[in-house]
C-alpha cells in the first residue's frame, strides 16, 4: 500500500501561482502513472494532469499552458506547478498513483489539499 501525502495548497489571488507536492511512502519508479485530480464543490472529480513512468504528460484542456506536472523518481515526489491561477481552479486537489501489474490494477490516493483562488 503506497501512501501519498500532498502539501502546498492554500489561498492565492487570481493570477498567482502555487506549487503542490506529493510525497510517496515507497518508490514511484515503477508506478505506471502519477497524477493530480481535483474536485470542486458540487462537481465530479476530474483529472488535471498526469505523467507516466516514461515521462509523457497529459493535461486537462482547462489547465494547458498554465499547469506543469513533474515527477522526481529519485525523491519519490510528484509536483504540480500552477501558474496564472483562476477562481475556477478552486478545488481540493488530490495526488494519485495508478497502473497495473501482471496480476491486478492498482490505485492510491492522497488525502487532498485545498486550493482557493480569490478574484
């Protein structure tokens, strides 16, 4: 069981930046995907950004050009750099790890960190 612990959330004005960090309790080297989801009040959880173990990244259209995901396997940490923040980016952000082995799929989740963007 991999534990994920997020940090870096907070309150920021529109146009500002935040960097979220997610530290894993075990090596993430072989984990298929590391990513960030978010859930705003009254909305479904959505995938914001992901990076596979080969370094390929994917982003939600709403954050392309503003958010950057990076994965540091040496530190077992994944980051989400968020620039040009908008009020609609306000949500709880969750770190996630998922993939599959020969025998089963797996997914692990952090507890979430609140990001609030004021207008």
